[in-house]
C-alpha cells in the first residue's frame, strides 16, 4: 500500500539524525562541455565556448576542492560520463579528495523524451565511464537538465541506485514508490538553488546577458538556508564548477558554507549520507503517476 499523490510531503514522522533539526548538502554538477554539446553539437567548433566550459574541470574544480578542504566539508559531484572520459584526472582528483561522485548522464542528455530502453542504455553508458575512469559505482543520479522521466525511478532502482535528485515537490527527502521493491530516496532540488540561472551567459546558447553579483546571489541563498533550517528541511544547493568555480563566486560560496556550519542543529552531509539516513526511517513511499489529460 502506498500513499496517494496528495500525500503531505512535509512527512510526519520524518526526523533528522539525533541532534539535528535540518540538513544542508552542497553539490556540484561537473557538466563541462557535455551540456553545451548536447544542446548544440556544432558548438564543438566554437573554441571560446568550449574554453568557457573547460574552465570547470581545468580551473573551477581545483579551486572548489581547495575551498572544500579549507571549510572541511564533503560534497557531492554529479559527473556526466563524457566529462569523466574527457577530464579523467579531474574526476580522479575529486574522488581522491574524499568527495562523493554521482551519476549525471553520459552526454548530459534529457531523458524526458526518450524510451525507457534508451534511458537505461544512457544510464549504463554513464556507469561504465565512471567505473573505467575512477573505479566508482555511484549510488545517486541527477537528471541532466533536471528532466527526469516517469520511468527514471524504476530504472534507477533496477540498477541498484539508492537515490535520485531531480524532483521539486518537497522540502525534505522522501521515498519514491518503485514497483514492489520498496522505494528510491528522492533528494529534492529547485531552480532557485542553482547557480546557472543567475550567473551564466553564453551568446546564442544560454542566459540573457544579465550576470548577477555574487553578493546578491549569496544573500538570496542565505535567506533560503535560514528558512529551510527553521522549517526542518533540506537545503540542497547545486553549483557548477565552470560557473561557481570563478573567484568571487567561490568566495561567496565559502561564506555561505561558513554560515551553514554556524547554524545550530544543521547537518551538513553528502547526498549519499542523507539517502542512507532516509532509508532507515521506513517512510511510506509516494506513488506519483503521470497526469492523465482530459479527453476533450
Ligand atoms: Zn548538469
């Protein structure tokens, strides 16, 4: 028996580990060239555009690893298979620093419009790349473009994944129903906690040309951090090394991490650590179904 789609996602009975009232997780999607090449393969011929993306693995990741070392927290890095194959030393440096590596597609493909068989093929291709480059078997997946399909949860569970981080309908983690096999942990995200929207400008490809100040973005995220901590939720931030690996943005991020560390009762953890905790709670799985369109 599973709860209906109208289940209260603030989950009565949800509890953080003893001594904590809320949680925060800092995540980095190492898209590098993959997201742009998937959106526009012809951009491979635009050297400056490619260099904009290469800033992530070449310069952003080293700066962010140093920042995470200084602030003494562990983070989760979602890595497309193509990024792993193109930047193997970068991915191994993330692994060697003790951070979690999770799955983020192969070529950063949206799976919302492909068949389940094709979606599973892409998942396996990404797994093979992370294994061959870093010897990593990820426990979590985040949909490229944040575009999961209605088949994603089943495919992930079938392939031994512990969690997904692609959906936007809750403040706290919950369990997605998957067949009769129990549930897949969902760690919810939101566009307001992603650095791409305020910061990215790539002519003809992304952004309006209005690039926000890190002071403003840091203040915006601090508001959400404080409110989520007060409400017992999960503050799940998504940054990209090619975006937030730049100097003043990384500095603002470090300030935010220090604020999180100074927040009373806030558990700062990787996605895998949070998913393992949620699995111990025996929550009722949420059984969402694709909406049916009206007949007329
Ligand atoms: Zn991405």
